[in-house]
C-alpha cells in the first residue's frame, strides 16, 4: 500500500472536516497561544523576577568578561615588551578566566532554562484550562493556534479574551 505525502493527508482531512462543518455548522475560534501566555500579568511578573534573580550572576559574568578583555588588551599592547614567562602567565590567566566564564555561562543558562520551563509548563496548563472554559462558554467546537492557520478573520481571535480571563482567574500577588 502506497503512503500519501503529508500535504495530501492534510488536504483530505481538511476536505472531510469542511464537509462535516458544513453539515453541522461547526464553531471555530483562533488563539495566538504564545502571545496569550506571554501577555499574562503572571508571566510578566515571573519574567521580571527571573531577571532580578539572575542579575547578580550576569553582572559577575560581565565583570569577568571585562577582565578577559583587559588581559587581551595587555597582551596586544605589551607584545614584544613582556618576557616569555610574563606573556605565558597572562595567557594562562586569560584561559582560566575564559573557562570560568564559560562554566558560569553554562550554569546560568541551565538554571534560567529550568526555571523558565517550569513556569511555562505551569502557566501553559492553566491557560489550557482557561481556553477550554472559554470554548465551552461560547459553544465552540474547535480552537486552533493562530500559528497553524493560514488565514482567519480577526473576529475569530480569542487571544486577548484568553489573556484577560487568565489574569482574572490567576491574579498576580
């Protein structure tokens, strides 16, 4: 049996769905999931808290980067004037600081990613509940992400309504 390419399956599914929709007057809405989530007061507050929490580490990395740049500058301006040992010492010092910066950067990125993913996972589940509730209240049969729609009328967009409902259900403390 020959397998059909994905675009043909989508076309067939779309045709079948439209045929069913015409018979039953399916009610559809669209949501920009990412924008709805990112515009919630809770996520804006969480973003500000993450920035404040990790700012000291970012500042320490910036200081370390300046030290590395200073050593590089010394090596360039003092080239030919330093003893081989002094130049080697500066190179080793710079390498150590670069390794330290790399470790700090990796640790910071891992910590930020973990916390961001934890927050997004929780708020994503809560937003899904909000969207389900909105769909049930409006008698909708289908809510799709705007990213998956090639075209839709603005009147079908639930994004702002979902964000407002989320903020009401989960007020920032």
